[in-house]
């Protein structure tokens, strides 16, 4: 379907607004589906809290760490925090 056909069906005369709506819809579909997933690995650095994430990333699905809550060299998912941490960081951030 072309943009002109879509504009006729929904009754909008502004091309820019229609294209923006289409782009918003495609981005929302991309966030809801996990079709194009890519695995990234990072080496942890001592005393480093923040890491640079890829710009093309839309949604982070899972974070796993080796030897997290085990000693069998297995990768386990790190649970997501919902509330603020009870203890402050050493750098007060």
C-alpha cells in the first residue's frame, strides 16, 4: 500500500503527518516483536558502573552474567530492579 492510498483511507491530507504515523507504527511493532535479535557481549571492568550500549538497540531483553548466584561457570539472568536500591553507590550516583 502506498502512502497516498493510506491517506485516502484514513482521511488525512498532510503527507508529513501520515509518514510520521507510519514510522511510529513500525517502531512500535519493532518493540513488540523479537524478530531481529542480536547478542552483544561486554567484558566487565572493575569499578566501572556504566557501559556504552549500541545506538541501534531498541529493547534490552535479558542480561546474564557468568557465575551469578552459582559457582558452576553457568550464565544466569540478572533480575531487574524495580525500586531504588537500599544502599548507596560508592560514587553517590
